[in-house]
C-alpha cells in the first residue's frame, strides 16, 4: 500500500519509488 502517512524518503521523490518496505 502506498499511503502518504510517513514517507521514509525525503519529500521530493515520487510515491512510486518508496525507499523503505512500505507494503
């Protein structure tokens, strides 16, 4: 699931490429 709660990556990259395992 790609939710916009607390992205591990910096706010600047797209949500399509999460850095951490945000399943």
